[in-house]
C-alpha cells in the first residue's frame, strides 16, 4: 500500500480518489462501516460533482479500497474533523484517535500528513503524541531511532468544485522538518498541478486560518457599516457601491451574519491560540455573530408596527444558490424569530430544500412557496440572495415592510454577488 487516508469525509474521500486515479495504491479508512461498504461498492456517501466517477473507476482498477482497519503503508494522510468546542478551542480527539490507529503500523521512514484544519501547533502535538505511543521511533533519527516524517497540508477546495480544485489549487505544505516537507510535496505533486509551496508546519496551519479570518474581518467591516448606516439613516448599499469606486477600496457585502463551516470557525482557533493579541479577529467574529440578533430586532419592530400575523423569511442556506444549511445564520434567525413571536407564523421559502431541518420543527414555522409567503405576510425578511428570488425585484411589494439583509432587491445586476476567491 502506498497511501492510507484516515477519514473518508468531504476531503479524505476526494483525496483518496484522486491519488488512486493517478495509479497510487490507496486504502481509505473510516470508523463508519457503512461508508467503507459504500466506497468498496464504488459508491459515494455524499454529493460532490464527478467524485463518484473517480471512486468507481479507482475501485474497479484495484487502486482504491476502503477498510475500518489501518494497514501498513508508506504514507498516511489524516483528514478527520476538528470541531470547535464551547470555549472556542478545537477538539483534537479525532486526530488523537487517528494517531492511535496508525501508530502500531509504523516502522520508521513513513510520511504522516495532517490535512484537517487545525490550530497552530497541532501537527507538532500529533508528532509528539505519536512518539509517546512509539518511543522506539523519533522525529529526527536521534539515538539511532528511525524517524517519522510529519507535515501539515491544509486544503482550500470549494465544495461543488472539489475534484477540479484538488488538481488546480496551489498547495501549502508545512513540515516538522524540511525533509518531511519535501517528502509531502512529492506526494502531492502526483496529482496537484498548482504550485506547491513548502514551509514549516505551524506556518502552514496559520496560513489556512488566516485566509478565512481575512475574509471574516472584511465581512465584519461591511456588517458594522450596515449598523452605523442604519443609525445614521444612510443606505449602506449605495454607500458601499460609491466607496468601492475608489481604486484601492473593495468593501464586501453586509448580510444576516456569517455561516458555513470554515469562516465562522477558523478565526476562533487563532483567538484561542493568542487571545491577548487577537483583538481585531475576535471583534470581527463578535460583530458577525451579533448580526442575526440585530436582524431579529428589526423584524420584531416591523411586526409590532404593522400588527402582522405572518412573516415571510426568504432563504435558509448559508449563502446564495446552494442547499447547505450548516451553520447558517438564516436558520438561527428563523428559529429565534418563531420562538420570540409564538403568535406569528414564519413562512419560510427555500427553493433548494424539500423539507425543513429538524431544528425548525415548530408549530408556527412552515415551508412554503414564494408567492404564497408574500401574499400571506405583511413583513418580508430576505435572508439569502438566491437567484430564485430575482422575480421580487419587479414585484409589487407595496403594503409590505421589507427587510432586505443582503441589499438584493436594489441590486441592478440579475445575478448574485460573487464572493472573492470563488470561481463558481
Ligand atoms: N458573506 C457575506 N458577505 C460577503 C461575502 C460572504 O456576508 O461579502 C457570507 C456568506 O453569505 C456566508 C459566509 O460569509 O454566510 C461565508 O461565505 P464565503 O463565500 O465567503 O466562504 P465559504 O465558507 O463558502 O468558503 C470559504 C472560502 N475561503 C475564502 O474565500 C478565504 C473557500 O475558499 C475555502 O476553501 C473555504 O472557506 C474552506 O473550506 O475553508
């Protein structure tokens, strides 16, 4: 076996499939037997364009198989979750469990890559943990003990384009030692056509966190402008559009808050690592996390003013034109609105899902269609700038109080705002 990948999720399985399709012999390991059975049958347990073609082809060719047990291999890639806990620090227990599964197979000389998004110092922690488990091995060959090569290689692929971006994106490879970085760079070069940039492990860990924090801070700036503008009676959308005519100004768009499983999480890993120094990054998180409560307050004011018995809530996804509801501020807004106003019906419109998530299982929340929701509701809150809502721009909304959290209705362009760094 050339490579073992521990964790067959959104990153591990595509990486296994792309390596295997380049004639590398790969075993994918997962604790979930259903995932293992699916992969061995050439099937994919989640939706990602083209992934099933790669998996089915590699399984048929015999270069990919899955198992619940870790076999011996020349290289190991760990791609398990690192969720954040109530105190905002990362839960490293999945990484430690992966290390315990890999440790008995090691003889020295193997490459071990951590791909999971991790706080700075995690690869070093993994390295020390492996040496604790295997004191007969080392990280530098000291005392004649065979060395392990440890590296961090964060992914930056965009869901929906994973099979393309795995090949075309530049990769940062950070080694615990320069030799480890070199060895990891050689492995990624088997399928990655982008630039492969080598550094140390902590810098690689930080690079991933910093990319997402940069975006979070910029979105927080836009969200703060929306609060200031509301206070001063200024149209924030016009304000930003005008300011962005300056050649060196590029303000992002305010919204109902920041969602998704990366940008709302990763900055906290930096704050947890250096709390005293991370004042701006922490405040940005707080500004963005505070936005849903501000939106709810605006809706409550409108309901009180109009005596509305129904509110139309347009969009649940965490951003435009996707069906992903994870960590979505819109879901939180609908949930809290319905519980704060039990006598009001919240008519949710989300064309990308066929049922409401369990979190929104309440007697006064209903999934409905756009025309029905608007007709029934004196108050309309637009939460996601889906293309499916474009018809509202020419609709007669007089008689409704409209709270447009995305500045969607006044936008001249028919298509939605495209975030920077994305090419979909
Ligand atoms: N948002 C705004 N205003 C904006 C831009 C975005 O409110 O001007 C909101 C969105 O509505 C959404 C959230 O921010 O709720 C995040 O959306 P996004 O499109 O900025 O990012 P993600 O979470 O889909 O993907 C990010 C990307 N990172 C960067 O752009 C630096 C992607 O390249 C990463 O691969 C991904 O995180 C990841 O996996 O880390």
